[in-house]
């Protein structure tokens, strides 16, 4: 026969064991003293060169040893004084060598837990855990954990956030995932070649520095102009290819899973209940191929890309999993502004369009690069009508809807009477949508 159970009001609080990060973590902070010295040297290069020339070889050797030892000691102490623990209600992170900081992350406010593995971290067999919390401006993180520990901790945090008991959370494990979309590397590469912005920057990086060289004959002016342009061209092409390589989208009980990266591997989660706006982007040169790019505005999260490139029908199928029941309007469903709007925005007015369905407020802008923004009615926080002097003269107005991600979607140059009616009807749709929306619980 089992003994008597202890009364609930006499229950002893469960002791929480604190854990440390992976032993390789000190290397992450050890470079800080080196960064200080490099910054000082760059700030006064002539003075630095003069002081170094006055030092003997022995002094330089001793100074180098001191910097190495100091960096190693700083990294070790930073690791030693960093602890984390998972309680029944929160993730607690204690950091700080000289100034202590304790972060209390409530599990019921947790929206997503992402696992990233930078190139050097992959070599060392460690990973970084990033946490999206409602109301936080930036992600808290645990860097670094062993790859297996990071995966297990992520599964435990998501299980507890989903409502599993603490003793069951560790046994739940990683939620199953069903594949939705995989972007082939050759398709991604071709799509980047058909994007105009990197080519424009590359052309500018060739023409502008050449002009400056003939005008100034100053190599530093040329480098200061060319390098940022070349960097921008690489970021828009090669950088995106490296980041979006092997892009895979899947669906699981804890949200939409996204895995990607060539050098740095990332494992991200997008909670569908927090998606405020979906943007369907189509550059001019993609239209013949029928490709689109899907971007997101997510409340409390920095994840912004859902699909880097895919055929429109495949992208719409993924959007249907993020916004259940929503149909993406076709070009024929979008109503252009009246012809008199051409006096407000010559030629480009043809790129604007609007469609309001039972589910979303859909506004398009852009003539060469089309961008269709879908806002579910339940996610609209406020509606505004704006009208400048020339728009008032031409009897048109703009209708702006604000979302929970602090973003605005605008239906431009609508007839004034239509805009006034849309202002009232959209407010009613938003109230009805919020009242009928299912609870914003993103895990089952």
C-alpha cells in the first residue's frame, strides 16, 4: 500500500538546477580585448605606429602574451558567471561579470525558439539558441550549447510553452514536421541573377569610382565609394544565396518550420498566430517564370522571409497554411485607381490596386516590382484616411491600415467616396474578425 500523499498546500517547491553553457563558449568572448586594441589603433594609426616603434622586442612579446592571457581570462570568467535554468513558468538566464543581469523569460510569452549554427560553431559541434518573446525588441539567446543539448532544450521549452507538465516536457521531444516546400539551389541562383538591384549596384560600383578617379585621382576616395557599393551588390546576390541556400519549409504543431543556410545553418519557427501581414513580391524579370517571393510581418519576431522564390501556386499553398482559408487575389481581382489619379502619380499609378475579401485587406503597389500585401481583418489595429491638397483636388484619398507588427499597408489613390466607405467598413470587419478569431494559441 502506498503511503499518504502530501497535501498540495504543503508541497515543497521543486529545486531548480542551474546549468552552464558549452565549455567552448569562452572563445566567443575572448576576442573582446583584441577588439579594444584594434579600435584604439585604428583611431590613431600614426600614434600607434610611433609607439610600437619605440618598444623593444621583449616588451612587444610580453604585451602580446598579456593580451592573450587577458582575453582568455575574460572569456573564461564570462562563461563561468553565466547560468541558465528552466523552471515551471520561466527560463531564467543570469549573466554579467561586473554588472549582473538576470533575464526572466516567461514560457507563456514564448513565441518561437530558433537554433542557429554558424560555420565555426558547426566545426566545434555547438549551436546557438535564439528566443522570440512577445513584447521584446530583440531576441534573447543562449550561446553556445552542444548541438544535441540545444535541440533537446528547444523541444522542452516549446513543450512547456504548449502546456505540457514539467515532468512530461523532456519526454515529448521534437514535434513531427511535414514538408511543404523546398527551394532548389539552381532556382535560387537563377532568381538572384534575374533580380535587378545587385546588377544596378555592380554597374554603379564600376562607373562611379572610375568617374571619381578621373575627377580627384585620390585612391582613398575611390575605395571609400566602391567598397560599400560592391558590398551591397554582394549582399543582394551572393550573400542572399549563402543565407537562403537549401531553403526548406515545413509544418509542425509548434508553427511553420524554416531551415536554411550554406555556411551558417538556421532552424527557425514562425508562429502562424502572430503573422500580421503577408507580402507577395514579384520582380519584373520573374514574371515570365511565374515566380514570387513571400515575406512576413510577424509580431514579436524578426523572421521576415517565408519563401525566397517559388512558383506562385506553390507559394500560395504555403500561404494557405499560414493564413488558413485565405485566397491570394489574382491580378484581375485588384481594382486600379481611377484615371484621374494619374495627375497625382504619373504613370506609376497603374501599379496600385486594391481587393477586400471576407478574409483580408489586400493592397498592391509597384509597377516594375509588384508587392501585394495581405492583412487579415483580425490583425488590423487601426484604419486611417489621408488626403493631400492635390489628392483632394482630384477627389482621391489613401486608406492606411496599421497592424500589430507596427507596420502600415496603404491602398493608394482610391476615389474619395470609396475611401470613406472603406474606412467605416474596414473598422467593422476588423471588430468582427477579432471577435470571431480563434485564440492566438500557436501550438497544439
